[in-house]
C-alpha cells in the first residue's frame, strides 16, 4: 500500500513572510501545520507535512534556523496585529468619549 498524499492549505498570511520563502516546500508545510492544524505539536506537524519519521524529525525541525525564523516571524506578526486591534479599540473609545 502506498502513502496517500495529504494536501495542507497554507494560509495566505504565510505567503508574505520573507523567511518562509527561504524554506523548502515541505518545511513550509511543516510551519503552516505547526502553527495551525497541529496546534504547535512538532511531531504532528511533521506527520502532516509528510516526513518519514515524525517523532524524530518534528523536534529537529524546530531547531532548524530557517524554520524557527519563519515561526517567530509569523508569531510576531500575529502579536503586532493583536496590538493594532487593541489600539484601534482604544482610539475608538477615546473618540466616542470626546463626542460625549
């Protein structure tokens, strides 16, 4: 029996990261799975990405400089967007308060 190929949808947000472009396609799928469907489980992300030995390769991929940089870049972007959202809410409240 052959392995069935599994397609992983890579969110559009990942396409804009400069560090993701430096990864192999399989590493990019690992990063997307790690941050998404695998819920930050390296072994599960490696399995989703199609690595032969997920229990060994998952944790090893997290030590890869390029993979780590792509994950860090995406997490910092999420944090930045969250901060912007909070700032927009604060600005909106301040504006409504001035109108009163």
